[in-house]
């Protein structure tokens, strides 16, 4: 297994936050030969921990490819499969997303889009299928499938990644205290740690970061429930009908997710739970048991693009954030871009450059 180069106590990078962003970025740096020290207080934000981890290359509203899907999908598969091999465990599941059609119009749009040679949309299955039994009383009459989709078991990935950092003595579990940060011309000092650079990956809590609190976040709280049902027939594929049912195995299913832009905390609410139960009950009538109910805050930005790159004034300080609703897909591709910009001075996509917000004022 790859081990980190640590000939001296100074790391190349301090990474603050070990959600999906910090984990994927740290592993991407390590793979390129850099050393990292990760500082994380896991109880401040649960977004990654509770995420369903689904990747979906389609925007359902218009049945178009989601932004950069052709590039993101191969990169995400290569990244997670590489680390599955390194860690000797499996955390990604390749699945289809079942899209039921309730109206002829929906089906016709699907047929049009999936057969349109100009859009080259390899993610829409052009076949219309019939009669998929979801539970005893509900059979989907007509449906099709989103191809090349799937899900990452995010919690498992984060646990294994954290252990890997711990094995290499590069993990510090504490809240980052900005009063202890010293930025010099050629290094960064944080308490006992010295590093050449620092990268902030705090999710929506970047709003508390005095160096990046000008990034215009528009976070969205989301809730999920996990149920147990021996009657639900979905075993492999994800079901989506304005909400998702994700099979977790052994008759457990994750149901989600809600969107709420005001109460930005990780506290599950009765309102969120009822909304999910209502959606679920609109299609299944067989009994199920609610096992857990969770909430988190998606770190989305006003223009709904990630925020990846250097601080406008401090040359050894970076941010990796704004992964919004598509973190599993976006993180490997943009972590690679950031690493390539550091290692080979290659340009980062202007759409994700943090200074896009500075230029506007
Ligand atoms: C209900 C729900 C469902 C979702 N489903 C999906 C999905 O299916 N697919 C998908 O791709 N995305 C999904 N997402 C979005 C995805 O979870 C997020 O975009 C992603 O997890 C954000 O990762 P992050 O690392 O940027 O932030 P976070 O997950 O918030 O991680 C930040 C980490 O930094 C720590 N931290 C923060 N500040 C400090 C500090 N000062 N000191 C130390 N540590 C600190 C936090 O505690 C946390 O551990 C979902 C989100 C929600 C809420």
C-alpha cells in the first residue's frame, strides 16, 4: 500500500476537514507523492457521513447530461476503484437509476433525448421497459434506466480513509483554531505542525473561516430516513420518482432527500421525516420500519459550482469546497485538477476558481 513520504516532521499540506472533499483531496495528493496532515473535528458537520453517495449523470428535469458528466464519471470510477484496491475493501456500487414514467409526455421526451445522435447521451437507456414490481401492491407500468450511475458507501470510505491517515500518524481530531495559525512567506505553522501549504475543506462551515468567508455559500439542509422492509422488491437499482430509494442490502433502504435553506444544522426534524414518509407512502403500501433519521447541510455555492483553488492574496493557502449535491462525482475530478495545478502549474477550470467572486465586486 502507498505510504506517505515523511522524512521530516513538516508536511507538504495541512488539510482542514475530513469529509468527502478533504478525504478525496488528501488521497489525491498522497498518490502524487505529497505528504499531508489532516485536522478534523467530525461532529461539526455530518453532510458526508449521512449522504446517500449516489452519482447520477442526468439532470432529470430536462433529461440532459449533468455538468461535465462525460469527464466526471470515468474519473470517479478510476479514483474510487484505485483506493478500493489500495485499501482492500469495496465501497462503490455500480447501479442503474430506475425512472418510472407517469405520463406519455415524460416517456416521449425520454425517447427523443435517448435517440438524439447530436446529444450523444450515453447515460439514457433508449429502451422502455414494462412491469417492474416495487412492492406487493405497486408495479411500475413503464420505465427506463439511467446508465453508468451508482453509489459510494461514503461512511465506509471516510472510516477507511481516516484509519489510513491514523496509521500514518497524519490525523489530528480537533476543531481548527484560527488563533493558532501562523502564515509565513514559505511555510504555515499550526500549533506543533509545520507545512508548506494549507487547504481548507470545511464544507458549509467555510462561512466561519476568516480567509474564505467571502465565498457566497447557499447551503441546503437535507434529511434522509433509513427503513427496513422485507416487502420492497428493489434489490440492486436505485428508484427515483422525485425522491430516491437506495437499496442498502439485507432489506434496508435509504430514502431521501429533503431540501431546506433556512435552518442550517444537522438536526433531523419531524417536518423532514413526515415529508419523506408521505413520498414513500405515495408508492408503497406494505409495512416498513423506520430505523434511523438523519440530517446534514450540503455545501452549495450561489452559482452552484465548486470552489477550487488558491486564496487571492496568500500563495500557500487553498480552498476545496462547494461540492453541493454532487460531491461523489465532482470531488475526484476537481481534486485532480487542484493537484495538477500545484504539481505542474496546469490551469484550473475558470468556472470553479474562487477568485470569480472577487472579480465581480
Ligand atoms: C441528505 C443529504 C444527501 C446527500 N446525498 C448525496 C448524494 O447522494 N450524492 C452526492 O454526491 N452528494 C450528496 N450529498 C451532498 C454531499 O454530502 C456533500 O456535498 C459533501 O458531503 C460535502 O463534503 P465536504 O467534505 O465538503 O463537507 P462536509 O461533509 O461537511 O465535511 C467537512 C468536515 O470538516 C469538519 N470541519 C468543519 N469545520 C472544521 C473546523 N473548523 N475544524 C475541524 N474540522 C472542521 C466537519 O466536521 C466535517 O467533518 C448529500 C447531502 C445531504 C445533506
